[in-house]
C-alpha cells in the first residue's frame, strides 16, 4: 500500500452499510421512521413482523419508498472500491474492502479479515492469523484422516468386490457343470428310450412281415395245387362222354377245395398309434423315472459361511472351516442358517427334511425380513416359526420355549404351510403324526429355514412325488 494513501480511503462505508445484512445497500428504501434498508432485507423482515426491524415502528404497505440518493451513493462507492481493488498487485494480502492487511481469521465465515472488518464480524470469533491457521490445518487434517480411512475402506471393498466376481465365476462354473451333467444324463435316458422304442418297432415289423410272408408261401403252394387240379379236370373233360360220366363222381370229389380263400388277417399292420401316437407325451411320461423333483431347494447365497450346500442344493452340513464367500446382505452370519430358494405369499406348500440322528437342528419358516447379520434368539417374536432339537430336548421355539413331547425320535420332519389360512404345522414325516401347529397372519413373504447346527450330520431335503394328470 502506498504511503500517500489515506488510512481511511473509504470513510463512507459505515454510512452505506445496511444495518440488517451488514453489506453495502442494494436497492435501498426509506421508511417513514427515516431508517433505510435494502429492499430485499425489508421484505424478509415484513414476513415476520410488519414494522421497522430497527425501531419497531409500525409500517403499512406501500409506505417504503426508493432512496435514490442513497442508491446513487452506494453505486459510486462500489465503483471506487472496484477501482482501488484493481490497483492491487498480485500477491498483495490486503482486504478487498478496506485495503488493509489481512491479520485476523474469522472462525465462523472461515476467511481472513482486516482490523476494520471487526465491526462486520462483531458476533463472530476472530483469531490472529498465527492462531487461525492451525485451526484450518486441524480441520483439513481431520478431513484428510476421514478420506484416508475412506481410501482404506474403498480398498477393502474393492478386494471384496474382486472376490465377489471370483465367487460369481465359481458359481457359474459349478452351475454349468451341473447343467451339462443333468442334460447328459437326460440325453442318455432319451437315447436309451429311443433305442428301446426303435427295437420294439423293429421287432413288430419283423413279426408282421414274417406272418405275411408265411401267408404268401401258403398262397403260392395253393396256387400250384389249384393249377394241377385245373389241368387234371381239363384233361378229363376232353375224354369221351362215356368215360367222363363214368369218372364224374370221382372227379367231383377231386374237384373239392376245402381251404379258405387267402385274405389279410386282422392286426396284420403295424400299430402306428402305439409307436408314434402322442409320442412326446409318452416319452415325457416314461422319463419320470429319470426326473427328480424337490418341493424345496436351498438358496446357497443365504447359507452361513460355516455351511456347505450340495451342488444340487438339496442338502447341507457343517463346513470344517469357514468358507471364503462374499458377505452379501442375504447371507446369515454368524447364525448357522440357510433359507429355501423360493418364498411364498399365498397357497399351500409342503416339504420334508431328513434330520436323521443329528443332535441339534432347527427347521421351520421365517419372514423375509429376518435378521441376517447378527446373532438372535430364534423365536416367533423374531419372525421365525420353528421347532428344534438341542441337548436331547425337542422344543417349540416360542419366547417361553415349550418342550415338545414325542413318543419316538423323529428322523424326518414334515412342514406344511398354508399362507391363505395363516397356518404352519409340523409332523413326523415317517409316522405322519402331528407334532405342533402355529397360526399367524403372515403379512410378508415367508421362506423355509434350516439350521443343521455344527458338529452334526448333514440335513437332507426329501424328493417329492411326481404325478401326471391328463384331461
């Protein structure tokens, strides 16, 4: 700053500052009480109270008038200030309004100010620059720490995402292998069925042709005999009348033909209806012996990392070590559970599960919203309707833990779910003895839930029966 420049180059600033926004007047208006405000500041004040925000004098609509003189003075002041700011040299650390050194730091506005700006920040906390700079550094260091933690978090998630991609590829590989094996098995069954049907066709063809060829041979023999008989009769017919009459009785006996005329017998042609009629349905019906149906299959994406699910998704057992699998939201962890692949909102459903001699297990149904990522006590008030075995005691898993009385140890549990009636019941799958029933208004999708427990045998789903109905 030049030494000849006056210490107060803009002495009118205080007079040209709006008492409300503490900035140079913008479109000032004059009130009947002689106070001046920015038009926008006045409009904001009137939304709260219809009076002067300074002296509280009552103000009626239309009383405020434009203060043209003050507006012109503000314009001149701002032009002069812009000109003075234009005279600054690059690197000058001076206030753009008062053209004085920036020696203070406003904590609220987070900007440097000069000593003359103190009146504009009279309610703010001001620090000397040497004390203000560390505040800024601490704030930035705090943000740097946050971002560094975010970088670490992002790196971990990137690693998790990469593992998830690998897991998806592994899943696709397993699924492809299983699909190919199933289709190969079914193709072999179809090839075997094709060969069987072709053999049946060839056998019938051979039998039918042999029968007709036998008729052809017999007919040929008859033709030869008939021709000989014709020749004999013609020769006798050429004899003298006396000789003809004398031999007539014997000739008449010779001319007798006791055999029936040849004809195509019944059922001599191939039974085309048996071979090609409704062929695809017959093949499909016979393929039932090669097709397996399970009312419920497992969803491996929900299985605890301590569970191994079979490739065909029909059995589960404890894993000897924690599996390296994605921690996706659907997966149970740390609880040892797995859900069925399909959820139900309506209809009747039934499935059996073999628990065998396992010393600990839980089976039943649960809400889709059941807790997945933390331990919880299995109970109806947690959205799980189930029974279980633990420490040799069969329990109905309600909040009060009712003991379930059984006459003999069930090795196969049947679960029946009626979504429309709000009923789920448990049965001994071998004796078909009813064990317990729950009633509830199931207001969300319900899933089969299985908890085979640790250090136990595998839990296996039972294959369903297939029936073909035609109409």
